[in-house]
């Protein structure tokens, strides 16, 4: 499961399993092809930090981003 964390300036997508980082990278590439990001770690887990100001306005909150991730994860299974 990929967790979504929202801060004032960022959306953080955290993978609970190492294999999820590839699924997450595919989701980001498909949904936001122009977006550049650098994989990182959040509490020793693979993560992607996205600045809210580079995301389309629709995806700048926890609820919408979690829905996007859940929808794509269920398609992949």
C-alpha cells in the first residue's frame, strides 16, 4: 500500500514495500508526464516528494491524491 502524506507545501507518496516504488513511478509518469521528481526516502521507506505548486490544482490535496493512487493500484492488480 502506498501512503499519501500532505504537508503545507508537499505531497509525499510513501511506499511500504520496495516493489511499490516501481508502481508509484509508473503512476506518476502516466498521470503527470511533464513532472520531474527525484526518488527519496521517508523514514527509511522509498518515497517521492512532490511540491504542491507543480501539481495540477486538482491534485494538491490528500484526498484526491489518495484516490488517484488507489484507483491506479486497483487497476494494476
